[in-house]
C-alpha cells in the first residue's frame, strides 16, 4: 500500500474490522523495488492537458479525439527526443 496511509487512525480502523494491516511505514525501506519509478502517469496526463483541445473534449466522435491524442503523443515524444539530440 501507499505510505501516505501510514497513520494510527487507519491502522486502528483496520484492526477494528479484524484486518491485518500491510501498510508500508514511512521512513522504512521496503526492499521490494516498488516505487522506484513513481508518478509516471501524472506528468504524462499533465503534458497531454497542455494541448487545449485535449484538456476539454470538444469532439463528439471518438475517432477524432483519438487522432488528436495520437498527434499530441507524437509531439510530446518529438520534443523529448529533440532534447536528447
């Protein structure tokens, strides 16, 4: 689970329902390797929202919206590749 839920309140609620908590504790290494690459989706959605046409969906047809989504993805990828070169 997310370390953001590490609080006595949540542990008590789980215990009251007879559930053993497996909430990761803050400040303790977990060793599973999870969380090494966090927040991958959020910046991607923010990049896509940089395109006004995708931020608010104006198209009624799915194929047109998907075409704009593909175009935005290509532009984002092109910008990142340009930085590497």
